[in-house]
C-alpha cells in the first residue's frame, strides 16, 4: 500500500502566509502529511501553531527537531524550511547533517556566502534538496518551456520579464508589518529586498522557460521610499546566452499592482506571453498567423503541462496547485531515493538557488557602480 | 487540540475526475481526512482505488459502509456522495438513516421524485446535508452576492447567465466515454442532460447572487447530436421575482468552449459581471462611472469573500479552492452540531437541491410544449 | 480624372450625432463631398447647420431639394437620409421619384407599411438604395462571414447575439433629450424602441455573418422604466434556418453598458466571437485546438476584410471607418450605374431593410401574445 | 461662412501608406481639403497619384510648388510633409521660406543637424510648425495627461513604455520593400532605424503624458538581422525628472507583434496603463481600490479627451481619428494666425521634434559606448 510520507516544517507559524501555503501544497495530492514542526522561535507560539494545525509533534527548536526526528522510528521523510532568508542556512544544514531531505523556500539564503554554505552541506550529505520557485510549477509555464525547447519559437532573440507589486509602496516596515520588517532588514534579508524577493522569481522563470542563462546585467536598483537600506524597485538590461537581449523589471512600489509577474519571449518563428495572474492562458504568437490562446488542460497541450494539471480544461488551477506541483515532483524523488532508484531532480534545486543568489549579487554590484555590465 | 474530522466517500473511484476533486477539496484546509470509502460498485476496483488513496477502510458496498461506520468507535463524521445521479437517493438515505451527515454532488438526484425522497430522509434524520454547488464557493461570487444584497446595484432589472461547454459536441457516449454514457442515459441521469448537469449550476449561481428565485421559464431544449434521448443544449427566457427578466443559456455542443460559466446582472445603479474561467476578477459597472475591476484578495473586499480566500491578492485561487470553500463551511457546521451548537447552513443544501430539480422539470416541460411559460 | 461625387443630405443637422457621422463616412475616402442639404425642418437651423458644414446649397425643405437638385446641372449624385424613422418614407420617395439614388439610415422606416412603401418606390424608380447597417462595415465582420461561408465552422448549430446599452435606463425622454424623445414616441419611432433601434442591428449582424435567416422568434419585450409606451429591453429565443437555434438579447437599460454588440456562432468544427467595442479582434475557436485571435489587417485575412481596411495591422480602425466602408461600396455602385455597368449591391439595401422591419413586427407580436413563436 | 482651408502635400504618393493617412486625417472634420501636391519625385508617378486623389494642382517638384502656391491667389494655407526623413529639411525649409505653415511627419529629420536647421527655419519664418506625433491625438492619452497633471497619481515614481512590432524581423529591405529600404539606409533614415522610427513615439508619448523629460538614457541597441547598418531593436533604462525611473523598450523584430505601443506609469497614489491597440480603454489603478476602466466618450472624462472625441461612448475611435485630432488642433491654429489671434500650439511642434532627435542621438551614443548613461 502507498504510504503517505511524513513531512516536518520549520517556520511558517501563525501569521506567516507562506506557512499555510506550504502545508496545503505539500498535502494536496495526498502524498504527504506534515506531522512535526518547529513553527516559531517563540516556544508558546510554536506550540499554539502546531495545535492549530493538528501536528503530532511540536518542537521548541529546529536543532531538537532535526536530532529527534532523525533518531525516531517513523521520523519525518523530509523537512520544509519556511523561515526568513537568514535562517535557511542553519536550518537546512541541521537537517541535511541528519540525513533528512530538505525543501526550502526561496531565495536560497540571505547572502551568496550562506547560499554556498548550503550548497556545500547538500553536497556533503548527498541528500535531496528542493527550492520552492513556485512559478515554474504552473502547467503552462512548463508548456512554454517545452514549446521553446521544441523549436516552435525558432532562434530566440528578445525577452521581457516583469514582476510588479505595490505592497511596499509605503514604509510599512516602520509600522510593525512583520514580513516587511525582515525583508527590509539587511541582516535578515541580505543585500537586496526587491531583487532578492521577486526579481529572483522573474530571473528563474525566464531561465526556466528560455533554457538560457542570464550572462550579464546592467541594473539600476532604487529605494523610492525614504530611509530604506534596501531596494524596493529595479530595472535591468539583460544579456543572455546565444545573443538574446532583454529587460527585467521588478518593483514593490508599482501602485495598484498585486502580483504581476509576466514573461514575454520572441524568437524568429514565434513569440510567447504568460501572465501569472491569469495563469491558465499562454499566448503563442506565430509569425504571420493569428495568435493562439493555449489553455491549461487543453487537449493539445504536451506531457509536461498535462502531468501538472488536476482538473479538465476550464476549471482554473491557481497558485496553490502550482506550488503543489513542485511538491509533487520533489516527493516523487524522495520516494525514488527511498526505493534505491535514481532521482529525477525535475524541480528547482541547489543550482537554481545558487544562480539566483549570483544574479542578485550581480544586480546589486551593477547598480552600486551606476549601472554597468556585471557578469552573473 | 483541534481534531481532524474523519470523512468517508461513496463513488468517485479511479477514472472519475470528480472523486479526486472531492478528496482535495475536503482535505485542503486540514479540517478533515478521508479515511473510508466505497469507491466503486466493482469490488476489485473499489479496493484498488482505496489503496491508491491510502484509505484506512474500504467497503464493497455503501450499505455495509453506512452500517459499519455508524457502529464503530472513530467512525466517519460525514460522508461524501460522488456517484452518478440515480444513486444519490439510496446512498444518501442509507447514511442519513445511520445518522451520518451527508455532503452530496449535484444535481441532487436523477428525478424530482428521488430528490423529494432525499429531502424526506434529511427531514427525518435531522442530519446536516450539503450539496457541492461548487461555483458559489468562489470568493468573488460571494462578493457579488454581498454587493447585490447591500443595494450597490439598486433595484435589479435584467440578468444573463450562461454555461457553455463543448465536450458533448460529438456522440462520444457511443464510444465508451464513461461520463458521457451515464449523462446521456435517462435511467441514470434523469430527464435532462445539459440542463441537469450544467443548467442547474447557472440557475443556482444566478439565484445565489441575485437573492431572487426564477419564477417561470420559457425554454427550448435541443439535441443537436443525432440519436440522443436527452438535451445537449438549452436556451431559456426567465422571469424572476421583483419583475426581473433575463436569459439562461447552457450548451454542451458550443464548439471551442471549455467551461464557460458567466453571470451578468444589471440593476438601476450598477451592473456586475463574472466569468468562472477568470474567477478572480469581478467587474462592477456603476452608472456613469468607469467600470471597476474587483479582485480576489483585494483589500477592499468584504467579509464574505475575504473569509473564502487563502492567499494574498494576485495569487490566483481556482476551482479546487472554491470547492474547498463549500467543504470548509460544511465542516464547520459538522463541528458546530457535534459541539451542540446551532448550525449556520451557509452552504448549498437540500432546499437548493430541490429548487434545481424543480427548475429542470419546468425547463423540460416548457420545451416539450414548444416553449411556453412554466412555473418553477 | 476621377470625379468626386456630389452628395446631398436630409436631416442630421446640428445636435444630431448621426449627421456628422454620415458626413465623415461619406467623405472619408475622397470619393464624394456633401454639397447640398436640407438639414433641419427648422429653416434657420437648416441654414446655420449648412454654413457650419460649408455646404454649397442649403434647402428649406427636402421636396425643394429633390426637385431642384434633379433639375440642375451638377446636381447631387445621391442623397443621404438621416432623419427620424417616420420621415424616411416621404424623403426617400421624393428623391427616388426624382431618380436620385438614396442611402438611408436604419431602421428602414417607423412601420412595416412605410417600409413596404419605400420598397415599392425603389422598385418603381429602379434607383440604387443603400441602408447604413453600419456594423457589417467592420473588416472582421466581413471576415467572419467569409469564414462561415467557407465552411471553416462546419455545420452551424448555435448562436448568441447581444446588443446592450444603458442610455435609456432613466426616463430621459421626459427631460428634453431629443433623440430619446422621438425614439420613445410611437408616432415617430414605430412599434418598438429597443428592438427597432438596436435589436435590428443584432438581427442584421447575425443574418449577415451566418448567411441564415431568423425564421421565428419567441420574444419578451419589456419597458423597465415606468410610463413608457415602447420597449427598452428585449430577450428572444431564435429559430434560424438549417435547424440553428439561439438567443438575441438587446437592452437599453443595462447599467454600465455603452454599445455592447457582440456575436457568437458555434458550428460543428469551430466557433467564432466578435465584439463591436473591440472590433479589430475576431476569435476563432476550432475544435480541440487553441483559440485563434484574428486581427484587422493581419496578413492572413481574406479579400473581403482586406479591401475594407485602410491601415496596416495594429492601427485600430473604428466605427467611422466601418461606416465609411458601407459608403465606399455604395459609392462604387453609383459610379457603376453612371457608367452603365451592373451594380454589385454588396451593401445592405431594401431587402435587408424589409427583413429587419418584419423581424421587429414578429418580435412585438410574439411579446404581445406572452412570448409565443411567431414567424418572421 | 466657414471657409475650408486649402492644404498641399509633399510625398505620400501611391504605395506610401502614410500619404493616405495624412489625407484622411487632414480632411476628416471638413476643416481642410488637399488641393495641391508634389506627391513623388518621379513626375509621372506624381501626376498619376494626384489624379487618383483628384487634386487640383500637381507639381513635379516641391520647390516649384512652394514658389507657385505662395504666389497665387487661393494658394494653400499649409503644407503636409510626408517624405522620407532626409527630405524633411529641404521641403520644410522651402515652404517656411515661402511663409507657408508646415505640418511634418515624424521624426523631425534624419539627423540632429538637419533637425536644428529646420528649427532655425521655423524661427526665422515665424510660421506655425506641427509634427504628427500621432499617438498624442488619442482621447485617452490626453485624458491620461490630465490625470497626471491633476495629481490623481500622486508623485510619479516608475514608468514602463514599450513599442513592439515585427515587420522588420526578416531582411525585407533586401527584397525590394520600399519603406524598409529607406528606413534601414543611414543616408535616408539617419543614425537609427528602430529608435528613430518608433522609439521616438514611445519617448514622446511618455513625456507627453508624464509631463516630465527623459534626462538620461542607458541604452542597448541591437541589429538582430545580419547585415543591418542600423538597429532593429532597443532596450533602455531611463532617468526622468523628479527622480522618476523606468524603461523604454522598442523592437521591430518582436515576432507576432503588430503595433504594440503601451505606456504604464505608477505614482504614489495611482498607476495608469494604456495600450495603443485598444486605445479606447485607459486603466487607472488607485492605491487599495479596484482598478478603473476609463473609456473614450465616458461621461466622466475631462475636457481634453472629450473635445478629441467624435462619437458617443462605445463607438470605437481609432488611429485615423487620433491622427485627425492632431490636424484639428493644427488647423485651428492656422485659422487663429490668419485671423490675427495668438496660436495655442496645443499639438506637437518643433520643440518636441528636437527633443526626439536628441533622444535618438543620446540612445545611439549610449549604446555605442556599451550602455552607459548619456544625457538627453
């Protein structure tokens, strides 16, 4: 009989939107249940959160959790890291050392140094490591990647990727907004807020779909709100492999925007366009022909998107389903490794995490020098 | 500590899309787990399906299941009915008799007589009864209902509701398509295919949002595909309460349409428009002012939609989340009754089920008489 | 050298939106200039309007104008009738009698009897007669007609056509609104306001694109605003030729709608969808394939739409250009007849005008009898 | 009586799309007629084109035309320059010297030096000079400018402007495509193709609406098609006045794009978004409120857009109407000056032309140096 995996979680307790998202995503397909957690650094809050979720085991510290779960029969099969960025390293390292696979929120760490330390820990442990770069979980993002890989677009030439929000358009970090506070704090968030938090999603999405790497960036990062130590907005020129050129724009002060991530790629034979807020539509723009509107669950879609779809066409799948697709692939790998099989690693992992960190570092350096080309 | 409820399911085994949907929806918020099932009338298939889902208890018949679950310690807290229409009555009746609350797929039954028998069983048992009229679970459908109730639209005048698909545009019921086969079979589906299956969603959505009842219909049902005993298309004129007029169109042969349910209502002060395939947008059309684009999770939305939303604005919620919202409300009522509190009944139930059955009966009768007005 | 034609106009003086539209449309392609007019029944206003437009000849009455223009050297080549409905007959008859071709605003007349009298005058005179059913002038409406005729949609099955506005949602006819006053006055507008004014556009558009006739209607006309003698809203079931079924909805009280004319047709192989407010896009919905977004001026469009397009793709063409396309075709016919050639009659004419009048009569009769089927 | 003005035109003969556009736009509102022209440098073709248009006077050379029209009674009131860029200077200079007002296609000239020479000629002559930066003629572009000026957006922060096409995605300049040939020829087009042709529209639109100037650019221009001497694509970082930051992207190789000019501006209180291909909609994005969809002809729009609108809301106005709005304003100024009144100069003129030329020069220099900041 198909055993449900047992998952643990560190961070993501009450009030942290992303905690509930990880729980729903991890459990959606019935492949795993979260049974243990160290949900907060505040022990009372950790216990309270664990009770609200009905967890079987609540820990006051992640160190205890890693040690005890590794030791017990029926311990967790993997751990979810949903803490602020600066804690990714110690938490991930503790579980990897205990030989427990890790799936970690993005970005990989607060600094490139921390990220490389995580990479080292992954190498040493030999454990699986996943990164919840959510947006690559959307069926039509995978379809887009397949279309590019199949040559449907011809030779790629130009790209435009954007991620615009407005939740940091005012100085809410000074008014007790928990998430804004740590994201605008260099100690906890690292060298960038906007590029680190959402620019990396844009970069990862672009590289995932195009199959190309951003080779260098010419970036201008801005803090539009007075008094901020970190950027709340960024605009960049991009040079990708194979002579592809483009722009990446991300903003957290774009008034009226919710979560407007979009990607456009143009090749010699066709262009494509995708918007995260209407994720079940992918526009294909063939040369000299009408645009095509591809839809999640359309009978004409390929294997990559079909296997990431749970309902027939016309039943919209959203963010939680995309997130769950990352978990589905990761979970399947946990099962493979447990069964002695080769993992597939068909989800974002340590390499994607490192690339994003290098991208952030390059963007910040470029901007600090007044917008010059810096290699990623 | 918050105990997860134990749910059972009848029907919905492998190959039935709706079974997996019920499971994900019932479990999404961690409020319940499906632990027992009679997933198929074919015992081998039932067992196989139960193993794939990791169910603790699999039954060969729903009668056994009702009896044994009622008798055991730690038996199920409620049962999900996900069978074809004609089995809703015997299944629901068996569990209601065993004093187990029932949540049932729609439409309520294959015939009005069966539906009334279910209503009788509900009354006798005093048990909770929910109906998964999914589309009322969308946050912005609830927002729309609140807007109407608040008077924002003024006095209502005109409505247009549509539900267009194309999956029955060819005679796939003759080619072994399982769902098409029972939906086009009067024995199992009742007196209507298209109106029963999706016209009822349109009717329920319209009545839910408008707060009005369809008083009479003037309908033309058509079987465009040769040899069909039941309708695959319908167009109706509607008379609703308070002098409101409008149309309801539903089709399963509308080539190129996936699951295109939409609702438009116009009052003296404003109109509204909602499309199921882009469910996170609600258009409000005030007299003499620009249209407003309301979004799921917008800071300006009301309590009804906010409490049905799991993620911040811009993270699309879809069909599974809407479905889960029906479960969330039903589950809360199961807890209330268990705690001796009054249930809220803020989800579709037996009355909505009966209304839909009467609506189907009226539409069929109207059409049989050549499109005359028939009261619902 | 290509001589510019000389046109005359009756009605459409200052304050009448439609007068300026006719002038721009008639002159847009440089084929004709309006040189003479009887712009108002009020002589002072007629003179003033004529001066504002720089007309060479202004007449106090249309009778004088018909007589004198017919008599003079260099008289007008055709006349435009832009008066309220009830004057179409006397004006058209006067010019037809004087052997001057007529292009007339729609609907053809206030009553079916008047319409038939105009048809008689056309027959007797042998003159060209055009009707400005504007919406058939849009390039993509012509493309849609070609797609249907080419068999791209397969056998047609279902249609939905709508025309929703809100300009009559309040009783502005009682507040001195000139156009509302005559449109709500049975003496001047005939037996219907909403169906006559805009329902006929919907009917004409549907018949033009589908190539089928509406054979019978089951209609409910409503006057939502108290005290109105004529309808401000209508909903109808339609039976068209070849077993096609559908609905036609038109409203002038649909709060927030501007001029929302749209057409959807579904066949066995594909569906199409067009919206007047975004007229440069036509959606084609092939079975089992992604929707296609056809655009005005796309290199893939056919001759019918290409010859109705003035600018390259991406330069939006609008209502005035569509109107001018009707004039362009009519003007070409005036030249053909003058040159002794056979006219092409590839624009709406007396037959289309009569059909619309019969459609209005059928809809009104159906509604008066409580929504029964009435043949058109 | 209102005298129609007499216009002349140089260039724009048969086969040149832009010539017909100028003619329709200049004549649309009945304010002027084109009566004279030097339509081609090829005398036979000039004569033929003039006959097709029914011009009264056709000239073999623009020099003759300027001299003779200035000398004759009833000569032209103004001249339209619709030649390739490199001829703008000699043509404009000839007419300005003859004291004839000039309205000129954009960009102002092939080089900044030529542009400055035109500016000198304008100064010396004291004549009116207009530049057909068409897109500022759209009603909602003017509405957007008013909204920004009114403070509705608060303090501006971020902008994104784009102009994407695909008509130069292949080397059609080598296959006899007339317009492509001169646009890709440095002798006739100047130092840039893509930035000069369409980047300037984007720059002008942005500056027009925002009321701010682009102070410096960091640009990367690319020639994606082998063998091109000029750019077919550009991406730029922008620094505008008052600390506003943003990007400008223009491309002529963006496969599947027609004429996709769009503008987004975000301030502290609201954002706005406009797309040229659906020009009758302007999105306003207020902080914390639903987006508003402003429409051409909406009763709530301001004077600037209302006076640029010819039809009621819902009757789409397009590119030709926008173009005609530039002519309308220019023509009114010609009348004012003729009447001895002060001109209003409420249309793009010599200053806008010079700014665009400086912008092109800065972009080219920036790119030549590898994307460094260059002041405009």
